[in-house]
């Protein structure tokens, strides 16, 4: 009887010790193979040694002057837990700062209580990108991720062949640089903040999609558009601003594309350029200078008064042109009333004719 009680007590004590051990272990350590990194050297070692599905957990903030690469040679997907720290990945070599090729996934998370972890990704060499993702995926699991390209012709985020990325902000400051660029069926970019660029800020082509929650701004356009879509889908939650006196269009929509702008469109020259059965929906105002063009449809200039009646979308003023049986449409939301689609000419700053 005493022996039975002692055995039961021993088992209970063992269980308590196991539970206590798990209670003090980091959650990331329980999730899978686990490595720590507090310096650039430690991160390089962790990247080499982390297993497929494993975790690298930061123990300090630091700069990492190399690329983070996932491809068939590396042959693994893994997680980086910022753990409340700041990781600056800045690369000036021949590849992008984060380079994912193939069906591999890099997950960025922040396991800290205060969620203060930040990943800053910057490419400084011409034609290189902050992030280049071909078929793979950058998963943002509750972290702050800022992507930037400073070199000539570089994009802050470039995805193709079904690649996917979610970032907090994107910026391209070099000449000919692109803010975010999604090309190919299934390719998608989500930006939860703002996108800025010296030249084109947002491009979606050939089945690509881009969703920006914040504002989009291009500062020095020269016969280009701030937002450009061809056989793609773009949604902007804020305003679109196109700087420069020779702007091809703050918004450019061609060839069976759809663009939705939840805010205003402001241009130094042309407001919206569209053609080839493209569709643009604007919930705010279009603002252009007196010398500018309100809307250009299939190379035909439209003033604010050149609307189509009856409207083809309730609550919006319709501007449309049909060429070779392809109808291009721009809808601008009615934001003042009356009148609605009446004979009174438009007033400055109003979407209602």
C-alpha cells in the first residue's frame, strides 16, 4: 500500500516538473526546431542550419548586410520571429535583399508582447529589388515589414509566377524604380500602409493583383502613370497622387483591367488614362490643373462635363468610350447633390455634373 502511494506521488511530481518546464519555455521553441540570432554572424549561421519549418528567433536588433535567400539550393521554408527587435536587411549585391524562388515560404512574425518588431528590407543596387518573389511567398504574421529599393530601376517588391507578399509599406526612390510590381496569374501583393515611388508606384499585369490599404504617390513621373494596370486588378484604399507636369495619367488602366480607388485622384496633368475595355471606379474626386485632362479614354480627352447618360453604375457619374466593340468605362462617385446627371455644368471640385 505504501509502495503504491509512493509510486503515485512520484508520477504526480514528474508531471508537475514537466508542466513547469513547458511553462518557462518560449512558445517559438515549442513550435519546432529553434535557433537564436542577435548578430549578423549568428543570423547567417542560423539561416544555414535552420530546418525546413524551423524558427529563427532574434535576441537583439542588428543590421544584416546580406540577402536572405530561399530557393531549390536552400530547399526549405522557415520562420523568423522578430521577438520585438528591429532587423535591417540591406543588400547591394547581385540579388535582391529577400530573394525567394520556387514554392518556398518565408514567414515573418513577432512573438513579443508589445509587437514592436520591425523588418526593414532595402536593396541599394540598380535593377535589384527589396523583395523578389517568384512562385514563393513572404507571409506577414502580424509583423511590421517595410520594403525599399534605392537603386535605379529597382522595385521595393516584385512578385511573379504566382508569388505572394504582404508588407506594411513600400518605397522606390531610384530613377525608373517601381513601388510594387505583380505580374502573372496568381501573383499578388498586399500593402497595409502606403506606397511611394519616384516613378511608377503600383503595377499589376497579366493576372497580377495589388491591394494597397493606404495612399499611393509618385513624385517625378514623365509620361508615365502612378498606378498602372494591364490584364490585372488593383485596389487602392486611399488617395493616388501623381507628381510631375507630363503625367500620362495618375491612374492608367488598359486591356481588361479593373482599378478601384477609394480616395481621391490628384494629377499634375492627366487624371485617368484608360482604354481597351479597362474599368476604373473612383470613390473620391479627380483633381487636375486647368491645363490638364480630367479623363482620357482611348486617347480621347474628356472634361468633367463629358459624362455618359444614363449612368451604368448607380451612385456614380459614367464616362465611357467604345472602340472596336470594346467599352472603356470610368465611374466617379457622386459626392454632392443636387443636381444629378442634369443640365447644370459641373462646379470646381465636384464630381456631380
